[in-house]
């Protein structure tokens, strides 16, 4: 199971999370978020985990190509995640600029099916670039993510086209208490959490992270 802990805010936490077995660390550059970090902090995190078997994911919300490019020139990411309202055309341009970086496209789902995801992928095909992974999160009108709201597992399980769509990363309100049930219900490629392993926004708890990783791996 691919396990991403998102919203890492300092080098010490990055080392802790990597040592506990996470597959990937999410670095958030969306300034309104309490988990947002600067380029300087991202570089410190990168340096802290160079000897760890963990991937770095740059998370962007409605950033311009120029802004993403500037950050990517300073930090060696393994994947990029778009978590805003980015169009298929934007995704295609980003893919052309960074052809060797896999792209995760996040969707905040509130409907009783995944018609919006299907329509987006159809447009991606027209533009010539699909996301390499899809992340399904819970919808919130106040935030682009990290709300702790649970995604609609039953809708995802019923309507996600596992055979033809990119691999699924499940997010939205995942905690050590419910992640095993979520994995058993949805059978995603990976799981992603931020608030589910925190004692306060942006403050990761070692025991919660360890439990989340353990429960994810044994599900």
C-alpha cells in the first residue's frame, strides 16, 4: 500500500514520518493552508530525507505554471499534485514542462457518482495528457483539502473505473481508526492523510502516524 502523509512542515517531522514507513511526504505550497511551507523549508526537508526511501510530492492549488516551475527548480520532487481547479489544458502544459514527474490530480467529490471525474478524463484525453494518478478527497466549500471530512467510499467503490482510469489514491478524513476499513471497502492503490495524524493543524503526532502506517499496511 502506497501511503502519503501530507502537510509536512519541518525537517524533523519529515525524518520521523519517513522512518515510520510512509511512502511519500506531501509538501504544501498553498499559502492559505495552515500546512503551507516556504521554498526554504522545502529544501530543508529535502536535505533531511535524502538518505530515506521516501518520495517528495509537491502540492499546488491554482498556482501558475511559472510559480510551479520556480518551486520545482529549487526542490527535487518525485511527483506533483494539483489540488485546485486546474484544467485538463493546464495539466497537459505542466506535463510537457515536466515530462519526467508523475502528476496526481485531486478531485473533491460530492455527487452520487463520479461523472465529473469521467468528464475531466475525457477532456484530458482530448488534450493528450491524463493524470498518472487520481486522488479522491471529500468535498468542502471552505477548503481545498485537509478538512477531516470523509470521502464517499460507497460512491467511489461503485463508480470508479479501476480497469481504465489511473490508479486511485484515497483521501478524505482517513485516520488510524478508519483507514483499514476504507482500504477494504475501496481497494485503492494508495491512501493519503493530513489531519488524521495531527494533534493540531500541521502538527503531526508520532503515535498517530505509526498507527496509520501499520493499519494501512495490514488492511
